């Protein structure tokens, strides 16, 4: 019962109150509608030291040459600025810019005209086939070089249960902008902390070989915290304050995304170098391991 939540709408703010607390107030004799609702006491989430399965529960090793597996991936097509874009300059094709060869997936951003845009790329998603709540998410990736590129390996909510972005959250396992070639970011976005308000939860690591070598990017997501790693070195931690979805929407299902954007609010902040194309993100594998209690 104490996990049920009732939403109380005041004049100036929204307060989330355990339902049991509301029931106890109105069970007292002499209680009126003008009585003050008790203050909420949030109980911290305990870190139970969760582990993860030794074998993946889902993976793509990209071992079959040709197009990505159509039973694992679909594509978001178009530019998306009306719904999910960031003023980017590319047109996302239906897999035309994604190919597997020799055990490596390549997502290639190109300088070419398509549907009124001057660049093309691909944005691959697992939403129609697989999504997860909690787990370990791992990718071995080589980042593209060049000013104007914006590659990412990340997670978005499947159902937007708490509302549109950023209310339902975002988990960026690996994110990079080409004008900072050696700086790789891990970030979270929530209603309380996000890029629009200029205060996302984020950290970065300087990797001298980020664009020349493969590196392993990983997030461990538990009910207690989300932790980010590069080559098993922890660079990021965000702890669940248990104060509601505005700070922790990460108790719902999320799906995986691989993409290379061109330009945009962040990726294009210092312009686009047209001499870099085609720009390629290479992916050796992506793997998901389940949470073990």
C-alpha cells in the first residue's frame, strides 16, 4: 500500500504523497478539507550491491555481413526536428547508411542531398523488439572523427510513462561531439536535470584514442543508481534520491539507440567541416545483461 502514489495539485506546485499518508489523515476524527497534508518523508533506496548475469540476455555481435538484423533493429526515418531532433542537419535513412562487414557495424554519415537536407545518416533502434528495465548495457565502439559529427550509444523510454522528454528520462551511455575529439561523455536527462535547463547530470573522460581505437562503453543501471564506465573505469554515478519521477524516471522500460547525427544544437555548435565525410561510427558489438538480485 505504501508504494501507491496520489497526486495532489496545489496552486503553485505538485507534491507526490504516499496514499497511505492521505488515508491516515482523513481517518482522523474532526479532519476537514482545510487540514494540512503531512509532509512527505522519503526513504532512501538501499544499495543492495546488485550484480548482472554472466551471459547477455540480448546482444548483437554484427557477425553477418549485410544490413543489420531486421528482427532486432528498426529505424527512425527523416529529420525529426518536429518531435525528436535537436536542429540536426542530417536526414536519417531507413538503414541505407548502415552496413555490416567483417564483424563490424558501420553507421556512415554522408554529405549528400536527401529530402531537402544536405547530409544523410542512420538512427537504429530496438524499440519494436526489445526494451529493458535495469541491466548492464555494453558497446565496443570506435567514434567518428570530424567537426560536426555527433555520435551516440544511448537509451530512451519505450512508453513515455511520465510525459514527453525530458520527463520520462534519457540515458546516454556514450555521447561525443566532433569538435572535442578526445572528450567522451556519459549523461542523464530528467525533468529536474536536463539539457534544456542547462543542468544535465553528466561527466566526461579524456580519451586520446577515442577516434582512432575501439573502446568499451558501459552503463550499469540498478534501482539504486546509474553508473557509467569507459574501459571498466567508472566516470559517472547518479544515485536515486527516491523523491519522485522528476529526478528518477528510471523505473520503466527503455530501448537502445545507435546513431550518428550531423550538426545540431550541440554537435554543430562550432559548425560542420564538409571535408570529413563520409564519417563513420564503427560498432563491434552491443550487449545487455540482466540485473541479478
